[in-house]
């Protein structure tokens, strides 16, 4: 590694650090000095970016493209990226050979051709007005670009109509609290046994959904609901009610559930449950669980006979009576598996042979010396002095 001094093509002097075989170092240094210095090169790139951005802006006006939204710098950059996309898609539409190299779009029931490419380009230009869209997708090849957005770009008129109706229904189902902190509503949706809620990044919102045990999928917050959580309608109403009270507007499509959220008229979720461990070291034992930390509850649960701790308080089924009493005192419910285990244990007890064992009276071992001493006051001959 050595430092070489010289003059760049822009006239500025400087030095470069060269590594590698000694015989090649001077050649490498000469190549570097044949270019602009780093500072001038950066200025050159900046001027090129400004020139391209200006050209893209003028083309956008000439082509009457929709205005982009975002910061001034984002819009300037995105105009260039959008124009590059238009140029590349236009070239692709005319190049049959290149088009064959792109994955065939079987999932939308068509092969890629000129009309489809132009249809795709029109969709992107007309529907994507956020500068961030073009910036985020700038590194995609044309094939990946089309594959990524093909489903939404090639929707049928019927699908588009259904989506329009759904959007209108969502608009009509939005509820805004008096203390609203935003005009953007959180969209709550039920998909089979799962509740999903979509909202922009907000730490107060995240704290609420996390407290209700929702998880992040990468695109939405979600929570699977089973019988231990109550009805899915009550859980949607609960989430909606808590968000509304914190000033977040919500969208709940079902009118009855929406009213429950507004009125707070839903059944509270039971967060204290007794299950049966299905595997591991404590398989077959009661697992007493509750949400959050509660030292008092923990201490009382550990007073149960033979209790152990293993991410829950573990108790043998044989102590079901004590566990039932504990559940009644502290508001716990038994899972279906726990109820079944208790019933099976009771049935097992019915088949157990009950006997009355004979009590053996143990003979008392006699103390002979004590009897002799108690029966006579005379001194024994063996104890007399000669």
C-alpha cells in the first residue's frame, strides 16, 4: 500500500492510496489521475442529476402526466425515475425478443404482449402519483416490475367495480371520535378466525394493539381468535373502542360490531386460563396462565400442592379440587382440554378399587426391668453389696 501524488484531469492536485502488486501501482495511479477529482466528480454527477430531472419535468408537462406528491427533492428524482420507466416499458413493448425473456403471467390468464405492456404502463402512470412509489421500486427490472404489480394492473372491470363498492362502504363505515388526533382511520377487518388492522406507523397506536396481543406480519397487525378469547365480534369491538377512546378513527364494516365499539358494549375478554400441557416435561399437568405480570397471583398459584413453574404454574391433575377452588377465587376459566382431563380423571377414579385395609395392632415391647422395679421395693440380690 502506497500513496501516489498527481494532478487530476480537472486540474486539481491530490493523492491516491494504491494497493496490490508493485508493478501495477503506477498504472493504477495514472488511471485515477486521468479522471476528475472526487469533489469535481460529485459536482458533475449533481449537475447531471439536475439536468435529467429538469428534462423529465419538462417531458412530464409535455405529456400531461399526473403531478407527483412528496418533498421537492423526492418529486424531482421521481420525475426522472418515472420517465425512465416509461422509456423502458415503451422499448419493451416494441422488443418481442426481450419480452419472451420475461416470466409469462399465467396467474392473470394472459401472455405478455405489446398491448399488455402499454396497458400496464398506463395503469402505473395514472394510479401511482406518490414520488415514494417510483423511488422504492427504482431497482426493479421491467420483468419484476410487471410481475409485482400485474395483479392490480390487469384487474377486470367487474373486479374494479367490486373494489369501488368496497371503498365506498369503507368510507361510509368510518367513525371519527370527538377527540380525534388524525383524519386517517384504522381499518379493522375480519378474515376467518383472524382480526387484521391496518394503520400508518404511530407509536401510540402500536402500544394499543400490542397490549391486546396483536402481532406484526410485515404489512398488518393481526391476532388469531379462538374460544378462549371470546367471540371475534367482541374482540373487534374491544379494539375499536380502545382506538376510538385514544382519538383514532376506525373503519368497521359490520354495523352491529361497529355500534358495540362505539357504545363499549362488548363482553370483556377472560385473560386467566387453566390449560393442560400437551407435551414436554410436565405433559398432562394443569398449566395456569394469565396475561401480564402479577406477583400476587403468582404467589397464590404457587401455594397449590406440588406446584412447579415452567412458563406457567404447573399442577398435577390429581389436585383438581384445589385447582377448581383456586379458579373460583381468582376468576380463572378451564379450557376444553382441562375440563376433559378432569372428567377423564374422575372416570378413572371410579374404576379404581377401593379397599378397607386391616389395621394391625403392634404388640408393645415389654420393659422387663421396669416391671420388676415397679413390682417390688426390695433390693435385688444381684444389686446388693457383699
